[in-house]
C-alpha cells in the first residue's frame, strides 16, 4: 500500500480496522 494512514479518510480508516481485525492470523 502506497497510501498513508494520515491521508486516508475516516471511511478508509474504519475499513482498514475491519480488515486488520479479520486478517488477524
């Protein structure tokens, strides 16, 4: 990912949070 968390919008942040939770090993 080339995008930075500070540049991501709130929606993207929430999405990333969900992905990180589901992508947990």
